[in-house]
C-alpha cells in the first residue's frame, strides 16, 4: 500500500499536481487545501484576503477525483466562503479530502473539527477552523487493517510555536485516532500540521505510540522552492511500531505545490 500526504496549495501548480498524481496513483491520498465549488464551471477563481490575491483551482476536489477514477473520494469542508471572478462573488468550500482505492474497503471513518467549527458564512478570522478525517481500511493484499488520519493544522499569523489552541488541536486529533483505531492496527497520522518539530503535538501523539518519520529519518525540509519564508518544516507523518519497516520518502521533485509530498510504502 502506498499512502501519499500533500498540501495541494489550492491547486496553484495544477498541471504539475495532476501529472504527478496520475503517474504515482497512490492507494490512499490525503490532500489538504482543497477547493470545492460545485456551482461554478470556471477552472480558476481568485481568493482575496488582507490585500492578497491568490489563484485557486475552483474544482480541485472533483478534478483530482477524475484523475483517480478507481478511488472513492471524500471531501471534508472547513468553511464556505467566497472566491472571485472579476467583480463577481462565488460561493466556494475549502477543506481537506481523502481518496481511497476501491480495492481497500473503508470499514470505519470519522471526521471532526480539531479547531473551531464549520463556518457557513465566510472563511472567518485567523486562526480559522480546521478539521481532520480518519479512515480504517482493510488491505487484502497485506492481510491487515490500517488506520489513516490526516489534518490541516491551524495557521496562526504569529507563527508556528505552541499555544493553547494548538495543544487542544493535538488532543482532539489524538482522540479522533483513538476513537477509530483498534488493537493491532497499523496506524498512520499525517498532514500539514503547521508546527515546529519541537511542538508538544508530538508528545500528545507519542502517548498513543506514534513516532514522526520526517524528523527521525533525517529529513530537514518539507517545503519546495515556491516557499520563500523561514521555517522549512510544516508536514509530518507519524506511524506506530507495527509499521517500522515501511519505507518513507519526502519527494522533492517534481515540485507540485509549495509543500513536498510525503510518501509511505508498506509491505508485509
């Protein structure tokens, strides 16, 4: 089984992103920063905030589903706000998505907010609501169930340091994983956590037997050349001891976002 985790950056590198995913065909794709605009057929819309104008692939969720036709797609919205086409406002949803190959039956799943709650009337003030999605699948080829959870951690304009909201977020994620995983499961928890490697997030997840692969396997960067700020850590993938033999990679090329894909491959 191959699990890929990636912040899709709103599809800003759309051609590169779909080419990469079509070629790599992950069994499970955990994707953050996903746009879903069901009432528009426009390929691109614009997100405006605090003087910024950012292009967004208007129907990224559906387009990724179309290039992974053998996958079940689940979209988990955080908020419905507005994107722009010129002077026209268009309602659009933003959140995370999970794509699971049809050969892997989903035998349990849960989604919940790790910070805030669903915002139906705008994206809201920072730090905005964030959610997580957890699934339990059975891999017939490997012969065991796997619990996979991912989240997009809250963004605080003040930085990635720990604060009460981030500590509460970590506890909620831990509770989410514990609510679905069963004894003997292989467990994977991943996402754009928006924290530094010394965050207490990892202590919270360590309490349920999870170890981060990015920092413990010698990777010092999960960002691409499109990210020009300080602090090159953002994305993490944690596993339990039953997956200690799995191979792990931070994919630096091709560049498909301002985040690098994280890829886990497991065998018997």
